[in-house]
C-alpha cells in the first residue's frame, strides 16, 4: 500500500519528456526533407523557370519555296525565300527584363512555400510536445487517484472515509480516464497529420516519439521583427511582380511600333539564278489597340497589390507579436506560481491529518491540476505564435 509521502512525490513530479538526442529544429528539417509536396512544388517551380527562359525569343525563321511551270515560254521557275520576322528591337529588352523579374519572383514564391511548410511542421511538432505534456500530467493524476483509492479502501487515513468518498474517487478516476482517452486520440491524430505531411505514417511515428521539448527561442521586440519585414518572400515577391508588370507595360507600349521582316530570296528561271533580299514592315493598326492601356492599368494594379501586401504583412506581424507577448506573460505568471508549488503536498498533509475531507481534497487538487493544464495550453499557444514569427526571426 502506498503512503501519503509516495503520493506527494507523484503529484509534485515535474513534467519531463523522453530525451531522444534529436533537437526540435532537426526534426523540422527531417519533416521538410521528407515532404513530398515540396518535392512536387520544386519540380513545378523549375518548370516555370525553364519556360521563362524561352521568353523574349525571336520567332522561328520561315522558309518558303515554290515551283511554277508553264507549257510555253519562258519556262519553269523555282523560288526559295528564307525570312526572319521580329518585333521592334526595344520590345525584346523589355520582355527580357520582365522574364528576369518573373524568374526572381518564382524563386521567392518557392522560398515562401518552404517557409510556410517549416511553419506548419513546427506547429505540428509543438502540438506533439503539448499533448505529451498533458498526457504526463494525467498519468500523474491517475497514479494519485489509484493510490488514494488503495489507501481509502484500507482505512489508512485518520479521518473517516465514507462510501461517498470512495464513489467520488471512482468517478474522478473515470473522468481522468476519459481525458486520457481524449488525449491519446488527439496524439493519434497528430501522428496522422505528421504522416500526411511527410507521406509516411511509420516515419511519422518515429518523429513523434523523438519529440523532446519546445525549442529555446527568445521573443524579440517588435522593432527587430519589423526590420526584416521587407525581406520576407511575400513582400519582396509582390514588389518584384509590380516591377515585372511595369516591364510588361513598357513592352506593350513598344509593340505599337512597327515589326520588321527581313530575309534572303533565291529564284531560278530558264537556268538563270536570281539572288536578292526581302524586307517587310508590319504596322500594328488593329492588333495592339487597347493592349498598351490594359497593360498600364495592370501595372498600376500590381503596384497597389504590392502596397496592400506590405500593409497586410505588417498588420499580421503586429497581431502575432502581440499574441505572443500576451501568451508569454500569462505563461510566466502561471509558471511562477505552479513551479515547485507546495499546494499538492499541503493538500495531502491536510487530508492525512484529517483537516480536510476527501471531497475537499479532490476539488482543490482538481483545480490545481486544471491550472497546470491551462498553463501548458498557454505555453502551446505561445509556441504556435513563435512558429509564425520564425519567418521574421533575425536568427533565421
């Protein structure tokens, strides 16, 4: 039969997770390396870059040939023409500039995809840490209830144990068991989410079992994160796309100038060869009507989107940072009170000495246990906010 001192050691034990030797960030790196979606995106972005290389190219040369015959004089005739058409030269410089900017925007989009994937991986692992800590708290609670049931049924306490006390302990045990079942289900769902992220449920189990604790990170002042705001892929990409749109507008404006065609012409008639050149001029009277103005308006829209993106990112950063500060303050307040708190030991001593009833003990100890779970939830919310702030972190 366990003693009250043994129970006190159980309820006062610190939540400690299994140490695997693999850091939180290394687990994130593993998840990123295994993510099939990122591999697919990498191929898609590579295809986009390859397609951009073909932009601003001259049209393919044209070869035309003909053979004409006659029953009389002067006889049959052969014609061959090789020609090359082109836009006004200034169009290609604008198109090449647009292609370079679009390629850079594609690279930034790929970076943003990876950063978002890392954020999701960090949140999934943080959820695993949170669930494991909660499960450990409930394990300690269950051991305490089981020990009290053992003591109560054998009459080892100084105060009188009623049948109602025993029934209350049994009900409390059922509630703890239900909470454990709920947490185990959530842990299974977390493993499934990790498995969907990396494309393997077996590797997901290994990663989940390797989780130790949250990463040790410092929450910096808002100004430090704001300094990196313009360097985020989303903001920089929107700015680059606005520049690309301006280059496209310039290309459309230059397309209002004539396009050119030049080539070589060969003919043979009655055995006599003829050599010469051909030249042509295409005046865009109808084909470009309205396109230049449409491109100019699209350029203005892209600039407005870039400004809006910067505003939205700043507001999002301020909101996330404010939430992180709030959760950090709340967690520190809970941690200061609950760490090495004498409440569990004092309650058990009072119960052992007959100063409080079993009912009072269960109510007060459950309240203390709920406070611990609340502290762990706040810590988890803080880690979620830190995962979102990671893209602005000076250390990244």
